[in-house]
């Protein structure tokens, strides 16, 4: 009887909302062949032994001289000892949202032909990266959101810099929804410009109705509510930097100081002045 597919990284205890998850793994010296369903994209840094990955369109087998990039989806993994050493690897799971945001932040664009399974040469840097995670400890790393995000960004940026064309083809498969990526990029780029919903829709080459539907799919809420929350968070951050309400209300898109103060109080339950004076 065949075993049920293994869901990764949930199998290792990762929460479904995890943006990044590091997991050292070994097959213990026994050949392993497993059907897996990936909710996250995967970077597998093989350290000993060999690994074979099979997906619908292709398969690859690597030893410790190469690493694997695999986009989310279904696949079959086979792991084998090599020269008496059990297969050992560092698994780095990356949520689709995290990869999208990484691409937006560094202005990376997918390329065709897309490939959801990519192998790249390992070098001194990638081996040192795996050792640094091992030294720090994956549990400690996974518990620190800022650190794990920076660490994942480090290896992604290195691979993109070293193999830009191949990495862009991997992005072509990992980021299938181009409209989604475009929408997130436009919103992120113009977050401080106080554009209207119709203006954002225009920049995304969408009608307003389509934009609102797509926005809710991407961000989980309506664009007006999301932009209001972002604006309020920005206002609070500026006030905490000791800027006066009269200095910031225009930049936040409000026509008057009273309109800004009213919206701020309704959102936070206190006035901007009270927050500035430490009375909140």
C-alpha cells in the first residue's frame, strides 16, 4: 500500500503561515522515496549523499556539488547514501508571499522558459551558509522573524547575483500569477503617493472592479481598508519619531489637520497630539 503524500514543511512542525522555515534533514542512511506536497518553495542544500527530485515536467539528481530549487507543488523525492555517508541536507522553505515581496524589493522579474526545478552549483559560500545555520541552530533561527527573513534573503540574493538568468527562470515558475506580482509591486512602489483606487487600478492595467477583486485575493481585505491601516501605521511611526501632526497630515493624504486627527483617533482611540505627548 502506498503511503499518503507528505505535506511540507508542515510535516516538520512549521505553521502554515510561516514565511520562512529552516530544517536540517537526514535519511539516517536508509534509502527514502517519498511523495511530497510543498506549500512553500524549497531550497535544498545537499551536504552529504544524493537526492533525486521528480516533478511533472522533469527530474534531477544531485550530490553535494549542487543545490536544488523547487517551486511549490507536488513531487517525488528519493534520497540515498553516498560513499557510506547518509544523505544530509539543509532544507529552506520559502512562502510564496515572501518570495514575491523579495522580488518586488529587489525589482526582479521572472523570465521564460520557466522551470520549477532547478539545480545550481554549490560553492564555498553555500556550504558556509549551511554551516552558519547549523551553528546558530534552526530552532533559534525559526523563532526570530527578522533574523530568519534576513537569512533567507541573503541566500536568495546570492543565488540571484551568481546565476541571474537561471534564477529568473525559476521565478517564472514560482511566480505563476503575473497579475498578482504586478499588483503587489505597484502598491508597494506607490504606498506613500496617496493614489486613489482607480489610479492604482489604471497603473495595474486593470478595471477598478477587477483591481478590487484581485486586491482582496492578494491582501485578504478591501483596498480602502488596507490602505487606511497602512496610512495609520505610517502616521504612528512618524509621531513616534517626534514629528508634529501639522507636519505630516498633508503627506499622509489628508486635506486638513482636523480630518487627520479625527481619523487617527477613530483608529487608535487617542489623538495624534496625545500620542506625541506620551499620554496615550
